[in-house]
C-alpha cells in the first residue's frame, strides 16, 4: 500500500503522515514513513538547496529537475524496496506536489512534468492520496510559526513566495483532486489534529487486512 500526503505549506500533512504511521504500527502493519524531497542522504542535500532562501536564482526548470532527481533516487533506494518487501509506504509529498508547485504555480508544461514524473517514479502511483486543504493565510501563518520554533531560518524559500504563488498551488491541488477523485481524499486542514487523524484512519481502515483492535 502506497499512501501520500499533499497540501500547501503549513497544512498539517507532515504531522498527519506521522500520526498515521504510528497508528499503523500499533495495528501491526509493517510500514515506513518517508518524504520528498529528502528521503535519502543525497535527497537531503537536494532538499537543502531547494529550501534555501538564498537560492532565489533557481529557474523553474532547474527546480523541477532537482525534484525529479530526488524522486528517481528515492524510488530506487527507498520506496520500491519497501513495497517489494511487503511494507506500507507513507510519503510526505510525492509527484502531485511537483505538478501543483512546478506546474500550476511555476508554469512548467504539465505534459512535460507528467513525463518526468512517470519516468522518475517507475510508473508507480499512490494507492491513496490525502490532500490536507486549508486557506493559504492559515497555512502560511502555521508554516512561519513552525519555522521559527524549529529555528529553520533560511530554509523558507517557498514560504517567502507571494500569496499568488501559494494560491496557485492550492488551486492546482484541488484541480488534481477533482481529476482523480478515486485516488484523492480531500480533508479540511482546519480541523483539530485528533479529529483529522481519525478521519484519515477511517479512510485507510478498508485497506487493512488484519482485524483492528480499536
């Protein structure tokens, strides 16, 4: 089972991905939690480049290719081996983020992105994608607070983008969810953390092959 979490900055997806993995582990489901970019040691270096606010000179094409390079290695060394080993994979962002950010917001051609995504992901698609949706103002406020608390100064290149950029990302995500309703589950990111986690697990429950203890 391959599950991905998507959403704008500060939507709460990383927290929910982590909570889902903890719940699956309690249910005895072998699983891993990973992320893009940064799911490998090389990917961590790519992530630092992409998020560094000093790197304002990255062109949209350069940015896109860095994400795809990260994804190609991530698939080959983390995701595919885990799936082959019978583990569930929960990933914080995947190729939908590339379409939303580099396609809808950066203006790169979607057919080109689709081709790169297909190649880098080895044709593997998520079984289920949770889109944690919230207003841009809410997400950015949370993201800036998080960065301050975690002392992630300088790793905020995307948070520094104009509101129009983040609005385009959100609209892109919602468009993708509308196009693939069978794969996406859109959830309200303004809900309380626990309530949101329960709704997510309710969506996952039908996929479980072992009896639940709850």
